[in-house]
C-alpha cells in the first residue's frame, strides 16, 4: 500500500468537495466563459503612458499646457501646431505625411480629437489623430504632447490609447500617427 502525505489527502478532499457541489456542465460553462474572456483581452485599448520615462518625454517634446509654443514651418517637429495633442511617432518621419499612412500600413478607423491653434492664421482647428497600423513601430520623431488632452475615461479626447483596434486584418500593431484637419473649431 502506498503511503499518502497531507498534500495528497488535502487535494483529494478538495476534489471530492468540488465534484459534489459543481456539475460537469456548470464547470465546462464557466471554463468556456473564462477562455472566451481571455481571448478578447488583446482587443482592449492599450495605455501607452508607461513606455516613456519623464527624461525621455522631455527630450521628445512633452509640452504641457503652459509650455506649448506652436510653429507652422516644420511638420516633422513636435512643436508643429497640428501636433498639439499627439502621442506617438509622426508619420511625416516614417515615409507618410500629415494626412497619409506610409506604404504597408493601414489607417485605423478610429481616432482621438483635439483642437489646435494655428499661429499662422490665428485660427483653431479640430485635428483627428489617427494611428497607422500593421507594421512595427517606426521609432522616429516620437512626440508626447498633452495640449487639450482629457482623461482616459473620455477616450475620444485621450492620446494614451493605441487606436489600432478595428483596423483591417485585425492588425493591432502601432506604426505611426497622422494628424489631418477635420474643420475649424468653434
């Protein structure tokens, strides 16, 4: 006869109690629900704030509300007026433009919105920042600007979300961000 230890006895007792209280169908239903929930986890938006430390953010253009001084000549700079609330790599530096994704990447159907002031004409415009997805992160011209950003519970005005969900071919890989003008801000 085999000698049993306390661990074996405890596991046997736990298994017998669970088997007497939980049916197979109930157990399989709960297991299936948990597996389905785990499969949906990658579809949730991702908070990108943790990827940069403060020292890096300051060198890449983390311009708070007080320090924002927009310019209108260099669209590949973090202080270009359209980039007042951008968080990511500028598509201008990655083979695209202010309004078009680089070749090989796809435009996300969703966006976040900000109102940016153009110092050239003195007008404010609505900018719909849209992520380009499907390729590895560009890694050039990384800007983290917070002018006009609202907390994450207002996601349509938050730049801390990877907006690649819903992109063609279910590609969740972020590449860069474009900043087209939607219209004048009222």
